[in-house]
C-alpha cells in the first residue's frame, strides 16, 4: 500500500494582516505555484504554524477561513488568529507579524470537513446544512459555508453563532457578505452572551436546554444533511446533546473543539498501567523504526525523540494531526477531542495522548 501524503512545513510569505477585532487578526499567505498542489485543502481544514522561541519550537493550529478554490490549487490561504492570554504564538501574530514576513506553515490537515456526497436516505434534505459555532469556531465554518454556497446552486446553509459582544465577533463583514450574496440560501442567527440586541434572540449562553427549544423552530433538525459544531468544549457538547435528543443521527454531526483548558494531569487510577518496559514500532513516511518508551512518555514523545519529523501540532488531543493507526498492541488515551467514534472503532488513536498498556505497540502514521 502506498504511503499517505503527510503534512510538511514550507515557508510562505504573509501578504496581508487584517485586524478583525481588538483581539483577533486574519493572516493571508501567498502560495507559490510549485506548492499549490501541496496546499490543496478541503473546506474546514487547518494549518499549523511553527516558530522557535528561545530554542524551543512552538506550534499552533489555525483553521483556514477562505473558501477552497474550484480548481483545488489555492493561490492564497487565510487563517484567523484570536489572542490568547500569554499565548506564545497568538501574541506574536498580533504584535509582530507584518506583511512581507515569511512563516513556516504546515500543509493542510484535519477531518472537520464538508462531505457533499448525496445522502439518499428517505428522511434527508439534500444540500441542507447547519452549524452551531462559538467565538473563533466561526473560522472553519466560514470556509465550509462559503465553498458550499459558491459551488452548489441548490444548497442551503444555516449558521447559528454565539459571541460575547458585537465588538468581539470575528468575520462580521465576511458573514454579512454571505447574507448579501445568498439571501435566500444563507440563514444567520446571532446570539450574544454579554450584550442585548435590538432585534433577534435574547442575550445569554447557548446551553443544551436553549438549543433544544431553538433549533426545531428554525430548521427540520433531524433531516439536515450535516451539522457542524465548532467552538469551546462546553458549547459543542451542549449542541451535540441537544441534536441527539432531537433525533439527529450521529454520522450527521461533525465536531471540532476550540479552547480546551489544559486542566490537571489525567487521573489514571484504575486504568491499566504502562508496562515497565515497552517498545513502540512506528511506520512513518515509508520507513519504520522501534524504540523504547521512557517513563511518563506518550507514544508521540517517544517517536519524536527518534523521528523529529513525526506529525503533530497541538499535543493536546484537539487537532488530530498526530492521528495514527494502531496496528498491534493496546494503548490508553488520556483524552480525545479530535477523533470521531467511527475512527477510534476503526483502530485510530492520537499518538500525543496514547500510552502503551502492552509491552509492544505498533503504529502506522502513513494510513
């Protein structure tokens, strides 16, 4: 079996730095002709940006907000970056990055993407999609909605977005432009948690109870071809529970988590312990190697000590860049906010969160 295309870094030039709000910017990169095929992306995918600070490599993942071009070969890429308190990369993006700078940008990754394969089940509403997003969760959904509406004349998209205030709302102009271009096919519902609106819904959080009441009033919930949930963990979980309670099939719900707190170290009490001597064998870019797992290491950390080119971005179980197929052995994952249930059932794990529970574990990063 041929090795799968793997994410790689290239230096791309910044062509625009647009301030969206007081705490968010959009960065646009030019993609040279010879790299356009490498940066072909599906709507909803993300990029990892890399820099070195005081000898330490820092990687952060940001979703592509621009539509996927019809020919598949992007000439530019645009991402949204929200400032995080003390954030090593977001602070740099807001204060230092300027037009003309070159940044190390990983080729696109991620599976929070639009699948327009027709759903032929009797209860489906073909081409009708919806999203519930919070804060910077608008970023990948903007790409998904724009691409869908541009390419499919009969498609419809409903966006339910939650933000703190109007001033903190990212991509206001871009979403307004979608509403102007597709007034009959794009529906926008805005909820502000800390600001009253003159018209529309009352302020407050979009919790499970509120979504359970709101969504059926807007849409034929269980018939939508796909639901995209993106934002903070609490919002995504509330939206998923509401949708499942309203009868939506699990395979029609797609999730991507933003802003997961690191929290305390996972409590492994009661779990199968890591064997005293474990070895991981990893297939990566067509080459395999075997190495001992040191105490306390995740499998990704073991592989990185020996193969610095191993794919990763967040190391927090959120982005899914380090996804690998578990060929043999068994592992326990500390947490997982990136893989869908069908992926874990098929044998995929997040290497950054996986710890061996058998003496020998084999991973394949190329599948």
